[in-house]
């Protein structure tokens, strides 16, 4: 069985500041890890994914995440927040490319001027 | 290339009724998955279909069912609606069963009164 824990249901940052959204996973097998973003009244959009290749994964819109097996973490970062980054972010895990996704509870990112 | 299309986008039903939601995947995608999103339970996997066959199923009661047609379009049905079935139902498609990113639709928001 696998699970994901997202620390912090709400995160607020100033525009231009570092964005750090935390995700810890639990998996009995090597995991596949994903970050999705959801804007209001929209579906989910894939930001990036880790599938056992490079541990530092670069995604769209300037986001990146680092897979740390020793810490069972896959935190999402962006060096400089933009107002358009305000959305809800979900971390997800699966045990394979063909497997269902298990999502975290989400982190709502607020970006202030 | 058109994205995943879900209909209807919004609907209101009363307890005891049934509802059918439709999903048209991206052209060429043969796998369709359904997820339920609620404030309390978050995002939960319902089922996945590939080549008209259910390949994976989440932990939902039998009132939740689905099917896939030969053109890969999928429907999900919920019978004997309960208040707790109020949710955003998200459909996602991908090219194959073992490869490809999941692309999500904007969802069907169901309100049960």
C-alpha cells in the first residue's frame, strides 16, 4: 500500500519569494511520484513526475522537485513565486505507470503582493 | 487537439435518484480513469477502463459503476444517490494502459440535495 502526506494545507508566500510545498510518501515498492496543480473550477494539470530516473525533476512553469529516498520526500519548489501560481497543489504516488494514483490532501498556495 | 471532455459540468440531483456522467478522452487515448474529489476525503480513485474492460477498481460501493465504449468514451453511473456523493468527479485519459501521462478533464460537479 502507498500513501502521501502533504504538510500544510495552506501556504502563503510573497510574490518573488521561494515556494516550498512538502510531500512525504510511503510505499512498499519503489514509487512513481507526481505533482499536480488545480486552478479553481478546473481539472488537474501535471507539473512534473519522478519515475526512477534523475532524482531532481524539472517541470513546467519553473517548478522542480527532488526525490530523496532517505527522507521519503518529494518536495516541490520554485525559486520565485508569481501571482499566477496561486492554486491548489497535489502530490501523488503510484506503484507503477499502470497503477492508480493515490493523492495527498492538497496544499493551497496563496501568493501575496 | 481537444482535451478530455466531461459532461455535464454541473448537475443537481436529489437523494435516491441516479446519475450518469460522460467522459470523452483525448483522441487516440484508450485508457480512462475516474476520480472523486470531495473536501473531506480528497481525491479518490474510482476505476479505470481500457479496451472496454475495467482494469482497476477503487474502494467504492457497488452503487458506483462505469463502462467504456468501443470509441473509448466512458460513462460512470451512481445509483441511489446519497448526500455524501456530492463531489467533483474527474475523468482522466492516457494513451495506453502502461504508458503515458494522465490528462484530466475539468470535472462534473454533482450536488445531491
